[in-house]
C-alpha cells in the first residue's frame, strides 16, 4: 500500500532516514505487534510504536492502574487509578495516532490462550514481570516463528534481547534463563524498588528493537543481551549461545 499525504507528513523524520525510507515506513504501517504487559516497559513502548506508525497493536494486560504505578508507568495519570491498563493504553494511542488499530486484551496470557493472543503477530514484545509468562511466550514464538523482543528491568538495570530461536544458529529466551521459575519468595520491585527513568530506557529501547525487526536496519542484535547499568552508568553486551539441551528451541 502507498502512504497517504498525511502519513508522508507524519512520518517524514523516518522517511528521510536512508535506513528506513518510504519502504520501511510502509512495513511499519502494515505490521502487527503484540505487547505482553502495559506496565513499566509497555508504557513507553506502546507510545513509541504508535508514534512510529505500527499499523496494528494488541496489548495484553489484566491489571488495573494503581497509585504506586505512576512513578514509572508514564502512560497513566492520577485519574486513571483503578482503570484497566490495556483500556487506558487504547485511549492514549487513539489520541496519539488514530490510524493505529488497537486491541486491548484484559486477560492473563496462559498456555491455553497464547496461540489465540500471539498468533497473528509479526513481532512480539514481552515486558511481563514473571518467568512463567515469559517462557510460555518464548516457546510459542519459536513454534510460530515469530521474532521476540524481551525487555526486563530491576532497580538500576535494564536488559534487552531479541530472539529467533527457530533459526539454527540463534538462541531462544529459554537458552538464556533455562527452566527458570518464580519462587514464592522472589524479589520484586515492590520490595527492592526501581528507578522510574530506567523503565523508560528499557521500554524505549525495546520499541526500537521491534522497529528494527520489522524494517531491518543496522546490525542484527539476535543472540545478544544488552545490559544497561544506571549506577555506573554503562552498557555491556553479552553473547548468548544456543543451548543444545534447550527444550524450547531443541538446541
């Protein structure tokens, strides 16, 4: 499809980038992205992906806005406390870019509904807060051959990785964490805290990696985990090797 005059104007700063151009912008307009979680990572990612012109977005989150979310989840305001996060996100995207087809899903992603919720995605962005969900998402993305961008935060640290584990030389998320589980006494940001701006870095970076996966610019980051340390501050990149014993991508 060709871009309209309004779209040429709206996305002009993308189109003049030789790495994106008109063809790359058309790919964004034609793409469908599914985001798992509309919280700290989801908030900036949703805004930047909508602003970038991603044509269709599905956001999966069964949570409601709480007052203690507002320190870092910038998609929401005080008046949104008690409202469904996915539905507030839908209304925010409608104001930001009415061309985006947005679906708000107020349910928890599980093994029984993952195919229905992720099946049509061109890229999945996982910003969920537990290993159980992340491993379900990873295993399905491998089976369906959907690129997965995974983002996580903790205190003063952000981690971003892109995974295409069905490829022979590329690891999956399970290669990275193994059969991780959520212990009942595991630490969370409610006990340890998290710097709000660090969440913004993680979500914005994750949005960039989704756009990279759709458009295909720059170097392929698959198989690398980027770790940003806000205390130093500094960035390091870790290469993840494919685990021959991984039950997710079968090594």
